């Protein structure tokens, strides 16, 4: 489904993939039993009231390269993150937003064919929080989101970058995970 969505312009798959990502976000936040069940039924929840506002909860998608966005016509991971936030908000009442805060600081090699160590070296220091998002990210609780996790190198670099931007990483979520051949 991910390949069809990303490489064959199957935008109709954004909603079901976004719902799968929302369930993964629920699990990353530790509410697997309650929130994931709620997300399956998609019944709107009543937001809870609190005395003090908690830090904002943000979904931060892994950035696509400019060439991939040009080729596909859309940043597919950011689009999935927005769909997931919408599903999560509707099901749980939790205020959550997508913030495409990460940018590449330099060109990176295509990750296909690279082993775990090569992927980590390729991405080391390659991401940063973009200037326009710094104030919003600082002090926020962040769930990093990606479409597919292979070795975790991208998520590790993203975690480093958003922590450097003053955010607290509370989890990571993806639609799928690849099996890495040794």
C-alpha cells in the first residue's frame, strides 16, 4: 500500500494509511489499549478539561527530499502525518497537530542499499528544525512519524534534531517496518 501511495499517486490510500499511523501514534504514547481501540471505531471523544494546559503535542514527519516532492507532487509523509493527526484528534479529543519542522542541512545519499552503520553515518547531523518552526517546537512534546522504518537511523537523527530544538521526544511511530537483511 505504501508503494502504491507514494510512487503510484494513490492518494485514496492516505486515509487508511493515516488511520494506521494514528494507531501507531496511540501505541507510541502508551495508550495502545484505550486509544487504539477508540481509533478503530473512530467515535469522536469529548476533550477532557484540565486546570493547566499541557505542552502542545506535535507530530513531526520525516522530511522528504525536494526532488521526491517534485516527482510525487506532494510530501507524502507530511500528508500521512496530517491524516493521522486528524484521525487521532477525532477519536481521542487530544489536541494534536502536524508540524513539518525538519529540514535537511545537506544532501544525503539514497538510503537504499546502505547497511545500518552506513545509514547512520549518511544521516549524522543531516537534519535541523527549520527557523520558522523553532518557536513552536521549543517546549513541545513530539511524536516523530515516518511511513516506514528500516534501521531507525532517520528517526534517531530526527530525535537528535528536535531535542536540539528544545522539544521533548515522547515517541516515534510508523505505518510499517522493514525487515533488514544481514
